[in-house]
C-alpha cells in the first residue's frame, strides 16, 4: 500500500524523533567519533566544502582511534585529499570537521579534516526538481526518485539489504513527499518505531539518514548515495 506523506507531517514526525542537533554527535557516541556508519545520521544540515591548499599539498584525514584524536598527530591516517577536492561535512569539533570524501571510482573516506583547510561552498543554487530525479546507489542500496502524479510531490522507492543467504534481511521505501529546498523528510508517523527518513542533496550527492526502523534487523538506508548516470 502506498503511503502518501504531506510535507508538514514528514517535518513534524522527523523533528520529534530526531535526537541530534544540526551539528551534534549521535547519542551515546564520544564527541571525537567520525565514521562512515554514523555520518549520514548525525546531522540535519550537511555542508559542502572544497579543500584549500597549494598545488601538491596533501591534506591528511585524522581518525578517532583514541581519546586524544583528532588533535594528536598519531591520529593521522594514510588517506588524504588535495586542493579543490570536495567534501561533505556533518559537524565540527574544535579545529576539525567530520568530513566525507567520495572519489569518482573508489570507496569513500570519512574522518577529521582541519577546518582551516576548508572553503565553504555557500553559493549553491537551490535544487530543481530534476536534481532529485533518478536512480541513486550506495553499495547494494538503491533509491529511485521519480515524478508523482500528485502536483509538487515526488515518488520515492527504495530497497536495502543486510546479510546474505538465509540470514538476509531487507527493507523497502514506498513514499511520496515534497522537497523543501535541498531537503526532503518523510515517514510513517510519530511513533519511535515508525520508519523515518531524511534526505539532503549536497552537491552531486544525496545524504540519506533513517532511524533504523525501515526494514528487518540491521537494515538501514542511511548512506551517501551517488546518482547512476542515465544511458
């Protein structure tokens, strides 16, 4: 059965269930934690930034391996970004920003980048409807967004899986919702066990976060999605 969600209901439900402030850490996590699995759920307002530096500079990520991270030099990772690389930032802590870098043909890197190395991209145009449309993928998860028969609404369908063989669990999205700027929020209701999803277009990527109640055990749609090129 298709669930049609009005924008006002989606915004109300998410505001009630969201436990993290716009630049806060997920409940129960230490302040210095910055990792892939948490990243898509720890903010309500992601920002786009470009790396600043001289030609040839390598700006290394820092991890969260001990309580002194990310300030300790020992926290430096082997992965790095260079000038003009784009990163998505979920939040800041002290002199560092929790950042997601998505290369074109490889897996992402998530970690702390010094804020002074970031040039915030503030002059981003408001997304048009066409920017949402298409097939979005994050590993095995797929979300398809298309025009709805309802005026100003979009149809969202998705499939997510966890596990393999007899222990495979799955989840589905089947909603209609209206974008508000670069964000779109929807869900089943206001109960804490109801599926709740938020989406934000950040540059060419789609950040999706859910409340871990949109499918079977361990299933989540949370992730940073890339749009599949149209043929």
